[in-house]
């Protein structure tokens, strides 16, 4: 799948975001190795610290469905923002070199980067062997 298409899917997933406190809506679309896409959005909570980001919502949906191999993730918000540190760490667990596409609310891809650039020298599963 083209990065631009994945970014558009992330922008569509953003519509479901539950962000009454920050008003900052985020959508994510995670591409699996066999071409399937899992989407996510941020889900906030009155107990603010329990908020979950769009990226982790998408990843956890995929893993819960039995899928663990990913090639890319697109993230869309009002402007292109990078995944937070917690999401970088959680994504690193499954693919340290994941492609990362950042898009705006129109679904336009603004930047392409990769997880190893966003989280260099990561701590991961190999460190526990
Ligand atoms: N958020 C995400 O969903 N993903 C990110 O990469 C950055 C932040 C959410 C969490 C919170 O609901 C809102 O954006 C403001 O931080």
C-alpha cells in the first residue's frame, strides 16, 4: 500500500478520536506485513493519565487480533506530529525499523521517517536475552 493511502486512512480514523479535554485528535493506521491495516485513535479519560494514544490503540488492536508483523504506521493530526516517547517504545517491541508517515488532518502525508530515527539505541526484547 502507498504511504499516501495509509496516511489518508489514519486521517479517517482520527474522526473517532475521543479528545474532549485536549481537543487534539489523532488517528493512526498500522500496516501489517500482509497488507492488512489496523486503525486507532486517541481515547482520553477524565482521569487524564489514563489517556491512550492513537498509535497504541492501533497496535494493541492488531496484537489482540493475533498480528505482530508490521511495516509502517501513519499518524494524522491537525498538523503532522511525531509519536510520543511511550508509543515509540511500544512500537519498537515489534519492529525497530518501522516506517513512520506523518500526516495532517486532510490526510496529506507531510513527512516520512522511521522508528530507528525517532528512537535510536532503543531498549528492546534483545536486551533481555
Ligand atoms: N496523542 C496521540 O494520540 N498520539 C501522539 O503521538 C501524541 C499525543 C494524544 C494523547 C492526547 O489525547 C492528545 O494527543 C494530547 O496529548
